[in-house]
C-alpha cells in the first residue's frame, strides 16, 4: 500500500525537530452544492529544523515517532521574503 502524501503550510515550528502543518482541502457540500474549505493540522518530523512558519511543505505518512507525530517532511519550498 503506497504512503499518503499531503501538501500544506507550516503554521508552527516552536518544537524541536517538529513542525505543525495545516493541510487545506475543498469539497462540495452534499445538499447545498456549495464549495467549502476544510483544514486539518498535522505534526510532522523535521529532522534538520530547516522549515519555518509560512513555508510550503509536502509530508508523507510513516510509522509513529511519538504520540502525535505520524508524518515526516519529505520536501519543501521556502517562503519568499517580501522586500
């Protein structure tokens, strides 16, 4: 069975070797037929502490590392600083 991969934005990097990633998804309401947005936060393992708040990252499912961490950052893009 292939591992799931999700794309999201880092919302917290305060913990050591851990980032909190917000994954957004869109779905159509079954009755109203209106597009609605849902989001969920995932704790992901970031071995080198290289990602910070606002970075776009891809996370992949893996075996549990701790009570909350079941995901690992596989790649990411740094947020471009506005000048």
